[in-house]
């Protein structure tokens, strides 16, 4: 009981620290961002048409938001991964001062992967919304968000999966100490491409439901806050509202997709050199080894990660998007094409 309380307190402290780091990153005033981006925006606007500029801004905003929340909350994610990979056996070692560096093992790969994933994801997501929403009745808007989310996960996942697998192997310490490329190379030499993409199906099955739940809740709560779905995006919502919306969306999505997250981590962190198993075989083995609890290991760290991550992500995205696009451009992004 003492160990569990200690771990929960540590995770909560790490999450609080992450929120603080994220808040520092978002403390730049709107007028400063708008002043810096105005000249930048004018140059590119002369070269690109309105649609291309919107897509570029979506990509930049998604990249910035994804990288910020991953970097700010990386220690919490490390605790979750280690707890899932080793069933809590070595989590205590993470709490000592001498092992604090292990909390950031793989952070470089995670931030790079997050930036690439976030850029591609939001460009596809917002582009699909702009294309489909004008022809969609209000009562079918959730289907549009679901379609946009699913399309946005297809291509970025091919980039994210090997980076995520390498990051988790560094976090769990399964190859000992070493940098990103050393761990990536060892994984490839021991198992080839299957070793890098063995978690692809669990990753997609976890990510798509998570994003569908999170983004549908985000869009719905934002619509409710605006009072009218058609006004969504017409003005920048208050930051307090975005923090609450993001935290609620992240928490619900994390709880719903917890079992598949445990399965993905189990697949990615099996013993080096072992034969890759399919998703069903891995699920059966995980159940036999740890029972039903094995599918909910690390729930507290995961919720402590995704609640502030959702808050940081959507706040950062809205902040950056409005700074780059300007209020009128954001309002025009939901308007039908002529």
C-alpha cells in the first residue's frame, strides 16, 4: 500500500511538473506571437493560396502542440511504460535520485516522432474537416470527426510506430543503456522490420479509438462552449475552457483504451530475440501471465499523463493556430468553398 501511494504521489508530482513546463511554453503573449508571425504569414501567403496556407498552419500547430505535451509529460509516460513492461517490479528504482536520468530515456525520439506525427495528423484532420463539414448536416458532424480522425492516423502511424517501439524499449531498459540509434539498430538486427512494426496493429487499434473518443469529445465540448456548432472556430476560446475541455477529453479517451495500450506495450517490450507474436496470441499470453489486471496496469500514470496532455495539447494547438492563421482565417477555415 505504501509503495502504491508513493508511486501515485510521484506520478502526480511529475504530472504537475509537466503542466508547469507546458504553461511556461504557452506564456508568450498573443500579441507577441501575432507580431512575429505577421511578416512570416504575409511572405507565405504570397506564394501559396489560402488552402495551402491553412494546411501549412495546421501542420505547424499540430507539430508544436504534440511535441510540447510529449516533452512536458515524458517522465509520467516512462513510469507507465516501465510499470506495464515489468509489472511494477523495478518501478522503485526509477524513484531514486541516481536513476532520474532514466525518466528521460528516449525523449529525443519521442519528441521528433511527436512533431512529425502531429504535423501530418492535424494537416489531414483539419483538411478533411474543411472538405466534408460544409456538406454535412449538424447531427452527422460526429461521423465527420470520426472519418477525419481515422484518415489522419493512416500515414502518420507508419512514421510513429517504429519510433514509438524504439522509445518504449529505451524507457523499459530492455537493451540496457544506449542512444536512440543504438536501440533502433539492435532492434532491427535482432528482428528486422517485424521487430520495428510488431506493435503496428495494437498501436493503430489503440490510437484510432483513443483519437476518435478524444477528438469527438473535444469538438462536442467546444461546440457546447461556443453555444452553436456553426460558430466553432469563429473566435479563440478562453484558455481556461480549453484546459478543461482538453483534460476531460484526454481522461475519458485514456480510460476507454487502457486495455489495448497495455497490449501494445507488452508486444513492444518482449524479451530481445523472442519470436514476434500476433495480437491475439500476445493478448492470450498477457492474460495467462497477469490475468485481467494485466490489461489495466499503469492506469493511474496513463490518466495522469493524458489529462494534462490533452489540456496542454489543445491549448497549445489553439494558441498557435490562432497566432498563425489570424482570427478571420480561422473563421474562414470552416466556410464552404465557392
